């Protein structure tokens, strides 16, 4: 099965009202390499990139209600946005996605590899 890769624009959440930065993110799912996890890549400082891997189920849960596992926290924000918070040794990144992009991505992953029962 082919891997699923989808690009999205996310808004970096910060404490500065003037700093509503939109950045590209990449959502990845590879059913052969890791059928239970999804990956989200965000640009980092100095041209580096950060990638977080977490359970596909966590992403689905976080679209409906607050959910977390380890360094990843996801929760709905209003009716059309989803917030993700990623913790690392370098600090915390908080980004806001259009929920529709995440739902579209999840549907594509389930078409590739349905949830095992």
C-alpha cells in the first residue's frame, strides 16, 4: 500500500497578537512502516524540521475532545479548528489546524489501512 502524505498550512499559536504566523506542515502515514501511527512534520528554526509520531487513534480522539499521549496534546478549538501542542527538549510548539484538513487526512489513512477490530 502506498504511503499517505498531505500538506497543510498551520497557524503557530504564540502569546503575541501580532505573530499569527502560518507555516507549512506535512502529515504522513505509512501503513507498511507503522500502521498504528501518523507523523506530523513542522519547520524548525534555522531551516531544520521537527517531526512527531503518535497514534492515529490519538489524532481521531483529539478532533472530538481533548486527548494526549506523552509529548503530544490535541484538542478541538471551536467547530472548525484543532490545536496540537508538541513538547520537546527545545521547548513547546503549539499549532492550529483546520479540522477539515485533519479529517481528510484521516479518511485517506483509513482508505489505505482500516482500523483493525
